[in-house]
C-alpha cells in the first residue's frame, strides 16, 4: 500500500506541474477563464475526493446530505433560495465553519466518511439568483463525482436537464442520479420515474446510468432499510473509498485537465484553419495582382505598338514631304521666290516644316498617348475593384466571441476592417489612377523626343544648304549661275539628308518606344505595389500567427504527452 501511495504521490506532483504549465499556456493566449479553472484544479489536488451535489431548488439536496452523513442539522434547509450559499463540507477534528466568500463557506465536521470525501452542497439549478448557478458551474470542473438530485415526483424539469447537458457536454463528469423523497410516492410510480430517468440519461449519452432512490426523511427517522441509503453508501464504499480515493481523484482531475487541453487544441485547430484561409486569401490577392499586372503590361505593349504605328505614319509623311521639297525645282523655286518674299524662302519652309513636325510629334502624339493611357488606367482600376471584392468576401472562421481565441479573432477583424477602409480610400482617390505625370509634356517621353528629332532634321538641312556656299539661307539675290549651282549641290545632298532624317527618326522612335514602355510599366508596377502595400498589416498578422501558432501547437503537444503518461501511470498503480 505504501508503494502505491508513493507512486500516486509522485504522479500527483507531476499532475501539479502539468496543470501549472497549462495554466501558463492559458496566460499566453489570454484565456483567463481556463486559467482560473486550472488554478482551482491545482489547489484541489491535495483535497479529498469531492462530491458535488446539484439539483433544483426544493429537490431535497441539503436533507440528502444530512442523511448521508447522519447529521440531521449539518446543512440548514434554506426556506428561501435568496439566502442560499455553497457549502463545502470537509473533515475536521472539531466542528467549525469558515467563511471563504459571501457565496462560499467551508463546514468542517469530525465525520468518518469525510476523511475520504468532501461534499459540496450547491444552490438550486433554477435559483433566481443568477450568480448562484455561475458559482456552481465553477465547482463542476474540480469535482470527482456529481450527484444529481431530483425530486422523485417530477425528475423531468427542463432547468435541471439543461444543467445536466452543460455538465456532460463541457466536462464529461461521472454522474450519479438520485431520486429524493421517494417516501412521497408509491412503488409503481417510483419505478416508472426511475425507468424514465434511465432512458432520458441514455438518450443524452450516458451508457449505463446509475440511479438511486432514497428518502432522507426515512433515513433520519431511523428507517435505514427502507430509505435506500445503504445501497448508496455501499456504492460510495466500492467506488471511492477503500483505499482507491486518491487514484479516483487523480483520474478525475487528469480527465478534467485533458478536457481543457482538448478545448485548447480545438481552438488551436480553428485558429490554424483561419490562418490557412487567410494565407490562401493572401495568395489569391497576389495571384490577382500578378495576373492583372501581366494583362495591363500586355495592354501597355499593344498601346505602345499602336503609338509606334502612328509615329511611323507621321515620320513617313514628313519624310515624303522632305524628299519632294528638297528636289531641284522646289528648292530653286523657293530660292527665286525668296527674292520677292521672305515667306517663300527655304528658311520659311524649314520653319514651317519644323513647326508642323514638332506639332504632330509633340502635341499630336501626346494626345494619342493620353487617350490610350486612359484605357490602361481604367483597366488598373478594375484590378483594384476585383481585389476590393475579394477583401469583402474573405472567409471568417474565428468569431469575436470565440470561446478561447477571442483576442486573435478581434485582432484579425481589426486588421481586415482597416484593410477594407484603406482600400476604399485608395479606390476612391482618383489621383491614384490618373495619368498626371505619366508621359506628359514634363516627362522625358513624348514632346522632348519629337522636338529632338525635329531640331536634328533642321540642322541637317541647314548644313547641307550652307555647305554649298551658293546662296543666303535667309533669302537674297543670286545669279543665274548661283541658282543652277544651288540646285545641283542640294540635289547631291538630298540623299544624304533623307538618310540622316530616317536615322534620326529611327533613333527618336526607339527612344520613344523604350521610354514609353518604361513609363507605362513603371505606372503599372507602382499601382501594383501601392495596392500590395495595403496588405502590410495582414502580412504582419499572418507572419506573427504562423510563428506563434507553431510554437503553441508544439508546447500543447508536449503537455498532452506528459498528461497521458500521468494517466497511464495512475491506471497502472492498481
């Protein structure tokens, strides 16, 4: 027996340490309720095997306890539930009462049976004082056996069975049913109600319901054989006392701790599901951004190609004009005309040519760019609306009132709320999608490219003409020989001018294409990054959750292993 006691004592110490670790775990996840229950369980390890007596008001609970302990006046039968309190009845060498709180008192009695058990007398499950039931519920997790006392005449009251559902669902406690006041019923009706309780309990998941029919009045009046208490005391002797109380208590407490641990594991499972959903949601957002960005880039490529086709048409048009205008007779005509009017001079034509060239490659090209970029901006905005819809339809598993992880649920909700608000503001801020600053007159694309090409062409023509040294480019009087020489000279130079024109136009085209593509890509990538930046808080949450959850699951798994080892060791002790 000593060896058994030592083994159980060792496992009792191990259970204390496991409970303490699990309590610390609840502090980490900010679940105060489980922490309080665990603290209470740890304190009760050293207490005797504990019976908790529950039932409705006037079911005869106090009388039942008095009869069980053979102390008629131990528990006062309260005339009103208003003054009812919880009484924890324990062994003491001398009778005394200790006020623990306004709602709890400990009663110490030198009763032999109390050396092995402690009895808790609770308020009625249907008391009008709300905190009474709450206090009773606090005692259930630490109980080793629950005796559910019914009024024998009517054991089917809804409030009583609702409380039973709570106990069975939340804590899976071992329950014994007691039909009290059997003396007020005939045997036939009592048998019917007894059978009814058994069937009712089985429907609610109790495989082998244990039911005792007793009369506290008969027991206290000395009718021990008729009272039914002998069978009940034998059950207590067989199941609890007789040297097995410690084992039963450790089994009961470890089972309760396992229940709490399983709840925490379920909560972690829900939290992991939420994390998986959030990660999938975030990945969908990234895919949407990538997909729409690729589409936008393709649209930008088409835009650029169309603009280059327009560029080529303008370049060819002015190339043809340049070819025609620099032939012998048109130059000769303009040189002669310059004698009479400067407006007909070669210089005047060059100025006009340059102005028109720069106009079409400058303002004209800018208008074409702006028209097409507007379509691109609308496409990017559509991407933003698609993502906004994804945000609004994001799946939620954890609720704010989640039993265990309300804090993380609230934190997540705040992040998603901020994300929705930020994205709403982003979408409604039109400057995020306008083309201001994109390929405009102040940018390096567009006019500057065209103007550079035009100036270069004018420079080529001026060089070709003045190299001949045959006439005044500003207009002047030339000899007939001068006209002839000028025409022949320029005729020889025309091919060179046209080649250089095409070379400059090609350079301008390449520069425009490269810089336009770069600006459009930059515009697309910038908006993509702006939209992606809206998810920074969610990314931080996911990263933190991944790290925290992994560690929590690992720690809880270690605690479960240690707890199961304790349960196995306790079961082997006998």
